[in-house]
């Protein structure tokens, strides 16, 4: 069974799965070079099919999803459109929502609003000219229950009993609509999958758990009459995912908008910067009245928009207590108390509210007869490392899994897995995702040696390159003995926003000045921290206080040694990645560095410049090298440097 998942929202992507396994994955931003690029194009679809060694005729079914309120734009795909007449293939698959599909389809076809600021200029112009057909509105309303609109605050959620819906066909099959996909003269069955159900599927089906509570959340705004726009609490058991209760959280919205409103960070990158800024401050503006969901806020403050209430509280309290307000949002003074304390307080509110939500979910599940010690998190807020660590250390769940592509970049994967397991009923092979095969993130295309060589030949007027017998050892020597900053490119690229060793910039963590040097090389703010990559077998000797293993850079830990200043944040923590042999030559590189230095740790950050996506192709990597101040690029078996700084590996050694 070959299923193709299409995500048309921001972080648009295509995924092909065969018999429940990922065959190919294309994230549009990596090729368009526009961060968080919206929708997909024919070239993205062609890449995914080619990488999977399949043709359109081989595809059995389509999964369609999008970001909340972001339309599905099929007009950039050749001879491709959706119709809301069920395909005969859908016959045996229940769809309780189908009776509502007629009026919804009419409304969707009339909706032409687009998030045009996220599209590239050429595409915006085509839409303005009316030359793009196949624009379908945002489909965000699926199954709903009366009790979901009655149970609102976190306390009410914790006291709810949802045992009566565990076998509900309406809930079990109420988060998809059947559609027919018309492409290249063929008619294929398809399903439009709910945004948060795709998040839930991406994390649960890749977790290795036989059962789990699942909590999804992202940065969408809570809206009246749309109870699950910001996320849901689910129960995954076997190959089924059951929606239990919306949680009505507004944390992603609060966090992102605080970064924009208070610090002037750019929308889309604000959350990561607030998380990095928070350790410079103290949570002095924290107050337990702000712990809760949208309805907790509304009951306490009467505010219909929680970010406004939170920002107003922070700014008025800062002014009343004599903070230098003229330094607010001044990038040259961003770590000053007025900025850092607001960031620390926002992080504290996030942590306490999300912790309270997870505990409410646990108590609700116990009341409903669900007893599992496993928790899965999905959605963009699952990238908040300190919050994840608090949940790992102190929540009522003993095991926690977070998908490396937990943001919208994972929706294409999740929607396809949802079709395979939930709708088509294929059993979940939990053993496939466990142990050495646990949800490896390297699902992008693998570039052959001849493709790398051709890219280097094309750039030979700018770069010097040589083929190495042992690239890992050579790179380790440069890091250990020359204190070089290098880029590392191997295998398939990582899904998700974190560099996990296949598209990384690396440095020696023992030199404090490398913190500043790497930030300068990447064009980042000087105060932003870096992550350590550590051999999994040595992690406990160098870090403590977080999960071990921690393979996706999604948790923090305390640094045990003062010998790692370049990766130790101001509060003594680091966002670690534990590395095993499954990670490829990246593991051999860190092992070689350990043999040279007795330190099994490298500074690791994403291979990209300011405001741009992580590099994907050999050409992208070479282009970055030529425009940057890094010392060398290790790409496959090649060592590459700029001709204006060319030293061979023999000269270096």
C-alpha cells in the first residue's frame, strides 16, 4: 500500500509511505530556500515520487492536510485537483462527517483568502492575476461533541469522564473527509485529515508505544465555536487514535506573540528566541493566575485574547517596579533585565500551564478507565525543551516520546500514517520504531557520491576539494587540533527544525570563544546558545537531569563539567542530542574526536544562515561555504574549502 501525504500549509511537505514505512520526504522550504514555505509544487511532488522510486500510477491513496485557516492550493500542481465526491475505494471506510460535506464544500470553494505573505513573490503575483486555479479553502471543522463545549477549564477537564466515547464510531472516524483526487488523467481516493489528528498520528505511530495518551498543541489562536483549533487530548491504542477532549490552550499563541510584541522578534522565529533568552532572566512577573487555558483566562480576566492580557500584565508590572522601559525590544540590549525577565516569566507560564494540562489529561484518562504510563507530544509547542524536561522529570507519566518533526513539517508524515493505520486498519509494528530503528529523523533524500562530485566540479573555480579515506578522522583532527569550524553533510537530511548531524555546523565545545565564533559564522545573535551532540554511551558522565537517551535535541540537561563552555547556557543547561551508530559517520566523527581529546561531545548547530532553511543539496552546502567564514565543508567523503583559504588535509596534519 503506497500512500502519499500532502501538506499544503506553512512548512509544506510531501511524504510517501509504503506499508507504513517512510519511503521519501520532501520539505518544500529546503528547496525553495524560503523558510516555512507554504504549499507544495509539482517539483516537490516529483521529487518525492522519484526518491521513493514510484510513479503516480503506483500511488493507492492520498492524504491531504493543511495548517489551520491556510487554504489548500492545488493550482501549482500539474493537472491536479480535488472533488468532494467520494471515490468507490471509500466504501468500507466509515466517515460520519460525510453528511455535512455538501455545505462545507460549497463554503470552501468560495473561500479565496490566502496567507499571501508566506508565499514567494512570483506565486503571489500569479494568484493576484487569477492565473492559479484549484484554490480550496481551509477545512478545520470536523467531528464535535456537546460535552467538548461544556468541559472547558483545566479543572473541568481533569474531572471529566470520557469512557463513553472510547468505542464511538463518530469520534473514531470523525476527523477525515473523503475526497477524490484527480491527477494526470487518473482518479485516486483521498482523505482530508484534520490538522491536529495528523500531529497526533505523526508522534504516536512513530513512538514505539502500544498505547499512549497524546497531547497536541501549537500556536493557533482559540476561537469560539472551534474547540480544537489549538490541540486535543487523544488516546492511542494499537492502530487507533481516539479524540478525547480539546484542551483550549493558548500557550503557543502567548509565547509567539510575546516574542513579537515585547521583543520585536520576527513572527515564525520568535518562539525559539524567547526560549533561548529566558535563562538570562528571572520569572519575576510570573503569577499563578496566568496558569491555565483560554477559559481559565476568560473566567479570571474577562479577556478574549490571552496574549493581550499576559503582555499587558508584564509591561505594566515592569513599569511599576522601575524597569528601564527604554531598553525594551532594543536588540543591542536584549539580555537586559526588562527583556530577559519577561522572557523568563513567559517561559515559566508556559511550563506551569503545559504541566497542568498534562496532569489534567492524566486524571481525565484515569477517570475514563485509561491507564497508561506513556505520553506522546505533537505540535510546534513540543519544541519547548525546558517544558519537555519538566514533564519527563515530574509528570505522572513515566515515558515520553516527541516526534523530531513535531511541528507542521511533520503533517505530511502524520496524515499518511493516519490513513494507513486508522482508516485502512493496518496493524502497528511497534518493534519497527523501537531500539536501533527508533524514528530515525534522516528521511530526506540521500545524495550519491557522483552527484556531490558533479556539484563540486561545477564550483571548482571557487573551491578546492579532495576525496578522503577517512573523513570522520580528518574532521575530528581539524576540530580538536586546529579548532576549526566545519560544516558536516551526509546521508538524508533531517526532518524537523533541529540539526541532528546530517546537515550540521560543528565546533570544539572546549573553547568558550567558539560560542561567539559560530554565531558570527551563522549571522545569529551573540547571546543565542548552542547544543551539544554526545555519544549516547557517554551521556550520563557529562550531563544529568534529563532523559537519556535524548536523540532529537528536544530536552535540556544540566552540564556536569566546566570543560564544555561553548555549549553551556548561562543557567548551566544544554539542549542535548545523544548519538548512536544509527546516525551514520556523524557517530564516527564524535568517537574520533573523543579518542583525540577524551571529550565525547561536539558543539552542533543547524547548517544554515540567518533567516534561511537548513541546507538540503550539495549545491546549497557549497554556496553556504563560499559565502561564510567557516573553515571547511565535509560532504560525504569530500573535504571542501574556499580557494581563498585552501589548505589540504595533508598540510593541516
